[in-house]
């Protein structure tokens, strides 16, 4: 199985979970059960459905020498009773007089608008669900220092933990997933006008080639009374693994095209700047970011990794295109009354990535507005709504949720997710007609 079920990730999660239980920090644990309803019949339907989840989060790491841990486990009630897990953050931190030193996995806030749009260039995506915006941090050593109105951050690492959700397994020649939202490669191809099944298998690889990869980056902020400006640049592995592959037609024995896939790490450069300003209760953020998946900094572990594959049966041609985005947000909050948000993102570069490549996707957004609100009916009852609309592709994504919180001990929620994507070249077209309704009950202790 890919990365041996990511043994390193599992051990790291369990070790930090044990550390959280032994320390002095107050922690919050939530046990949840979700009932999952499909409102229509998607073309590409996974086996996934109801799940039982465990979330864990320690108190804020504000002591001189402290730690922080936040992670999730989900057990899915399906044919193979599968498990998804995520270590969002897990680090030890030392607070000096005017600096901090952090070691471990931490979510970076260098691009504040990246989370809302689930870009996944800087921090990884948790990706338990298609529309989730929860993130997973970058693993390494982070140094932060204040000098007057300036704040400097430097990240260095030689340990890479890839984004593992939505997970993919190879079993009996098929590519499977234990997530309710995952794009799978095709099961058949055409050879000489005849439809032929595809048989997938994993090539041999070294786990060390995956996890021992470098990251180097920095962020600088200049602050004034109600705002500031910042710029960042980082060279790191892409959070999702690429897949290289070869193939041959076994027409004598199996009558299938055998595809041999190998996980591959590709580095990219990601940089940008932001301006932020508060106007009373309104927080404005805007900036530009740029990603280059062809960047090289020194010698990488797999410097000559094969990136594309062409055969008589199909093409594996994942795009390695530079992309640039402009983004902005306005947020307004009245404590314990309501929150309002207005967002916009625009793709500045040309998009030539298709939506039909093996293990590859087109861009998520072209020119898209997003807005939402969270209204507190009282101390226990709230309702939230979010809408994203791409004015070029006409994608329309709606998410709403009603939640009741009884004395911070019992949480009951009812949610709806609706997705419309009329353009066949849209990132979201693969998931059209995947509208869902869910109900959740959680117990906090």
C-alpha cells in the first residue's frame, strides 16, 4: 500500500497524542458520530458513508516551554471499516523575550486567504471532505523574532510528511479510496478500438525518498497601528505526492493494460505578498501569490524524476504550470452576534491544465466570489452559510449548517452541501451531483 499506510505519520500522531495526555496542558477531546445522506446519485460514488470520529486539541502553547497538539481520527462504517487520520499540528515551542523557536508540525499564517480557498500550496489540506478548508501544518524548525515594527520568520526542514487524505489504496489491481470525496483514475482504456480494463500496481520505492526532503522559507511583516504588509517565499515539497507510471498490454495472460505507479515528491517555489488593514471592526486582507512547480534549489533527492508518460494506450501528462493568484477578503464580526465575510480570488496566469489527466486536476478557481455568515441565535444555537460562485465557469458551491451546543458538552449539527459545475473542464465537474445532507452528534470531554 502507498507509503506502507504512511507508518511515519501514524507513529508521529500516536507519539504526540501520548505526549498531550501526559502534560499539564488542559485538553479538549470530542467524540462524534455523523450520519451521511446522498441527495442524488453521482457517477463516481465511493463506498464511504457514516463515520465515528475522535478530535483532540490541547490548550494554547503560551508557557515559556510548551507544546501544542491538534489531530483527528475517523472510522468509517463501510465494507472494509477503514480509518482516516490527520495530524493538523503537533509541536514543541520555546518562548524567548523577543523570539520563539518551534519544532514540529505547525500551520503557517503567511498567506491568510489561502485557507478559505483551500489552495493547499503552503499548508496541506486535511481533506476529510471535498469542501473542507481545514489545514495540516508544515513540519520543521521555525524561528520567529520581533525587531521593532518588523517580524521575521524562518523555516528549515529535512522532514516531509505528505498530505494523505483523501487516501488511495491499490488492491487486486484496482485503485480504491476510503474517503467519500476522492478522484480516482480511469478503470478502462481503449486499445485498437476495443475497451480494455486497467490493472494497477505499485512500483518499489524507498520511504526515505519520500520523507527526507528539504524545505526552506521565510516571511517578513512590517506592522503599523491597525495594519501592515508582509511578504513570504518558500521552497518545499508539494503537499500531495505526484504519481509516475509505466504501462504494458498483457494481452496473452490477463487481457489487461498493466499500469505500474510510483509515488514521487516534486518541489515547488511559493511566494507572495499581502497588505492588511483594520477599519474598526472590519478586517481587510489582500495580496498576490505565485507558485512554480518547476523550481529547483540545489540537488533534490529525486532530481531526475520522470514527470510524464506516453504509451499506445493512454497518456499520463500532469501539468507543471506556473500559477499566480490575486485574492482579497473582508471580515466583520460582532462578538457573539454574527460574523460576515466577503472574499474574491482571481487566476492571473493562463490555465492549460485539463481535468482528465491521471492523478492530476485542473485549477479550482478562475474568478470566484465567496461570501458567508455565521449568526448566533443565542449562546447555544447558531446557523452558518457559505456560497462560492465562479463567474467564468459558473461553478456554484453552497454549504450550510445549523448547530446546537448544550453547555459545551453535547453538540448537535445538521448540514447541507450542494455543488453545481456545468463546465466539463472545471475542477468541480467530477464531483457534480454529489449533493449531501449530514447530521452530527458530538460529546466533548
